[in-house]
């Protein structure tokens, strides 16, 4: 998935631990084979190849994941959107002298973006992208889903404690080897080698989005490599947003949504959701928390 995964379990049997890790890796590889947009035989590639032409038959797992992705898009009013791919093709962020695409090109790409253009047929288990050249991607939710699935499999094997860290999308359950809650760090967006905050995490998941790894400065303003699916423009205003919820998949998708919505609207959005919290670091390095977050576990 273009990401580093770290898996850990707590058990006194080293051989069993090794087996569990292997089971987790195989599950991640299975999911990548099914949904990587860079593999020509994956379901994602088939969906994109058939865009605007014919529906694509899906297995139940993929169909339900897409349905949940659309639900997150709906509740966030499109701030999270798995169809943003055509916009990404316009930008060349690696160029030394960044140039914004022409507005006409952005408008054309925006016509190919929008979760409303994804048609799902529940009775047939099929998906149809409305227009040719449309595409979907699970880059903003796939790592979280994979982490949740590994946790689910481990628990089916009666594992009581463990964690899956998918490049910052992390779910943890039970206690660590010392019998205490797992502790994770929220990185300082200005220095990734240092943590700005630490918080306890047990039977919960966290995902972080932001520009701390990929950003550029243009005419004195800092922009992210991530794009707003509504405007087609790079995001700005937030350096880091972390969302804590019961599942890594949900946290993953919501972190992207909050990042797109911006500081005030993003926190207000999270405040409307049950069992969900957010930590936002804006462009001025100010830290803001959503309501009802457990400050006792933050230090």
C-alpha cells in the first residue's frame, strides 16, 4: 500500500506470536491484491477501467467498503471522497517550481469527481462510475480498513492484546506488556522526530492526516499535497489532524474529512459524531481539541 505497517501482539509464546504476525501480514497482502489501484487485475482497476461503460460485479467485502466510504462522503458533505483521482493527475508536486493547473483543467477534472456519481446496485452487488475517465481510490481509507481486519482476525484467535500501526493509522486493543494502556505519540508537525503530545489508547483507533510529510510553499503560503474534492485546490490552514474513534477505517476517513473541512468546521463536524474525537494543529501551531475528549489520557 506504499506504507510501512508495524504489527505487535502480547503473548508469552514467541512461536505463536510469530504465527499471528504472519497471519496479519497475509491479510494485509490479500487486501492490497484486491484493491490496489496500481495492480491491473485488482477490483479497483477493473472498476476504473469500466468507468462510464459497464457495471462491475464486486464481492461483498469490497461492495460494503465502498458503501461505507460513500456514507462518510455523505455525512461530511463530500469532504471525504474516493473519486478525487482525476484531480490528483493534474498536479506535479515534485517539480521545483510549482505551477497551479489552469482553472479550465481543474473544472474539467471536477466534472469527473463526486461521490454522487458512484452508482451502487445492492440487488446485484455492482458498481458503476457514471462517466468515462472517472476513478476511485482507497488511499484515504484502505490502510485503516486493513488494520481493522487484522485486529478482527487476531481477536478470532483469542488474542487479548495487540496493535496494528499502518503508517500512523493505528488501532490497539487490550494492554501492553506492562499491563498498561498503549501509548501513542502525536508528532510535532514542524519536527517529525519529536512528539508534541502523548495519549493512551486502548480498544480504540487513531488516524492522522496533514501536510507534515508532504507540503510546499507557494507565494508565501503553505499548501498540502492533499486536494479539496470540492474546489480542486490543495489544502491549507491545518498542519495535522488526528481522529480517534472505535475503528481505524472510520478514523482514517474522518481524518481526511476534517482536514478538508478546516479547523472550525472540522471540529464542529466531529462534535456531532458519537464516540469520536479530534486533535487539530493549525497553521499557526495552535492545538485544538474536540468536545468530550479525555484530557486525562493526554499529556
